[in-house]
C-alpha cells in the first residue's frame, strides 16, 4: 500500500492513499522527556483510579451521583439547582485549556489527556511486552498465521479487553457509588441489566479505540485537536525541527562536508513518533506534542557530539531565529478572562450551602379573603446535601404583628441526602391587615450551621377595600 509521505491538506499520515488505516509501530525511546512523561502518566493513572475512593466530607472526591442528581467535587456538593454554577467550572476549564494551548501548544494531548495516558502507558506497554519491539511488531504483522502468532494475538487482545473492562468499571465508579458498583459486579448481570449494558458498551468502545483506532481518535475525532490551530500562533511553544540548523540534511559529517546541516537523516524521529509523522516537514495537526522525537534526536546528537535541540520545544518564531514573545494580546485576553472567571467562581462557591431551602406560593388562588382575615398558602422545600441526618430550625424573622402561621413545623429533621416539602398557611386578621407585605424566614441547619434567609410576599386585597367595602367586594367569600 502506498504511504502518504508529505503532509497535505487532503489526508493525514495514518491513512494510506487508498484510504486504509496505516498503524504506526513507534520504536522505543529513552530520554528525560520520556521518563518524565512516564512518571507523570503513572501518577495520573493512580489519580484517575483513586478519585472515587478518596472521601472528602463523606463523599468521593469526584462523584456524579446520577441516582440522586447531585455532583460532588472535592468536598463541595452541587444539586440540580446549583447547575448554573457548572457554567463557571466548564468555562474556567475551557479557558484554562485555551490559555495553556496558546502558550504551550498541545501539552495537554501529549502529557495529560486520559486517552493518551491509557494508550501510551498501558496498551502500548502490553503490546511491547507481548509482541516485542517495533521491528518485531512489524514483522509479526506481516507474518503468516502460525500457532505462535495466534497465541500472541489471543493473549494480547484478551489483556486489551480485560483492561478496557477495568477502565469501564473505573469510569462507572464516577457515576454510581462504590457500594452499588460492588453490588453490580457481585450479582448476575441481568439483575442490573442497564449498568451491565453501559459497562459492556464502554468496554467495546475502549477496546475498539485502544486496540485499533488509536491515534486516529486524536487526529479525526477529538474536538480539542481540531480547534487548536485557532488557538496557537507563531509564538506558541511547540515541538519543532530547527531547519536552519538541520538543513541540508544528509549522511555527511561536519568537517567532511561543511555545507551539510546537523540532521543526518537517521529517521529516528520518525520511527519513534506514535502518530507516524516526520516533524521535519513542519508542524502538523497529527503531532500530539509527546516529545518522543526530542529525546530520539537528542540521543543522536549526543552520539555525534553535536549540540542537542535540533528538535526541541520552541516557538515557530524561535525556530526561525526570532525571539519568542510570551506576552501577546491573545495571552493577555485569556489571562484577564481566566482571572475574572476564577474570582467570580471563588465568590460564588463561597456562597454555596450544605443545605437548600425554598419557600413558594402553592398552586391555586394567590390569596383567600374570609371573615377571619386574609390567608396565603405556601410550601417550604428543604434539602440536605449532607451525608448525615440534618435538622432544620425555621423562624419568622420579619412579619407584621398578628400574623399566624399554621401547619408550620419549626423543627424538621431530614435523613442524609434527602428532601421534604411541607405546606403551611399564613393568616392575618382583617383588623391587623394593612396591605401586602414581605414574610421573611430564617432557616438554620445543624450540622453545618448554615443559615438561609428566604423572603416570600404575602398577597392580599387593598386594605381600604377590605375594611370599608367588606369581604365580598375585596374578592373574598363570606364564611360562617
Ligand atoms: S532524529 Fe534528528 S538527526 Fe535523525 S532524522 Fe530526525 S532530525 Fe535528523
Ligand atoms: S512529531 Fe514528535 S512530538 Fe509530535 S507526535 Fe511525533 S514524536 Fe510526538
């Protein structure tokens, strides 16, 4: 199959010219970036798995509790009513990514994206362990089906499926509690068909992506990969080849041919690239910024006793001999937006309570007028986000003299993570009624010592109409 060699606008390097998938077999590489990336990847793997196990304020550090429509984030609990706050969190994460991208290019992709972390630090490792190095893998790919190849393929794909199953369960643990997950795993699949179906679907998707689709996900499907060209410019830090120093490339050594550049066309940078590109052709959208080519080329330069950095982290401006400008309009705009958004988020989060309360008018007529006076009907809705029983103490803090509340519980205890709705009536006699007013309630909760002040309007007719013209004229009913 003819390979696409040079980047162009109509194709990508991992798709052959006939449209078939070219699966790169990256060679092993050693070097400071590779080691650092490996350690960073391992730490991230531990973090991904551990987050649902770490308890903060009685909840997992990161838990999207779908069953109770709650979201727990490092000790903070968000109810569906707090969803608007998610705007700040999502916008903040998005802006943060824009910021990092405008300064450092695809740092996220090569170093921290879970997809890359799983692919590079688990799946490719399994592959190397079973099939051998890049040359052995390529050879095995072309080899006819023998017993040994069959065994290797069966073992490798069984491990791929097993890891996909583990990742799918870890993913599920972000959405259901660990005890529920344990129950799902323990019981026959059909008893929890929905959860079982989700895990199986995820396992298949993960297996497909990591066993076959691989780098194509980053190139074809990832939306972040698609917008990054709009976020970067000539001064963004990327991994690039210093053509001024490397060209003209060739096998000639310096001294023997003073015209020759530092690149000796050894192809190591191409061989180690997980997306199969040749970085010497310039910055390409397939590059995930993994720095494998930096380590590979530095090793060659070290062996040739030439300065390192023929391929390096630098801006396009720097690679062309200019000076990188870190402070530029887009970076300043992102910085301001990020700081403002961050401060707004801190301010809003500081007002987040461990309980929720709301007082609303009940459906039906806004008010009732009778011989006794004017009556409004309300309902109070209480919710606790705490993982323990919570007692609410409710008091009227501001209301006119003579207002009588009935059906009103001053103390209500709710079970952990539960809610309750209680109706109550507010009544004021005709003589004491002077017109519509605000009814202010203080709702305190224990534990947590939160206090919420809720104000609701007491509605009624004009006091003059009620007193001078009577109940009927004021829109009410005569009662015995
Ligand atoms: S690894 Fe360095 S020397 Fe070898 S081909 Fe790539 S750029 Fe040239
Ligand atoms: S070109 Fe270099 S940094 Fe980019 S993906 Fe390939 S090896 Fe990684």
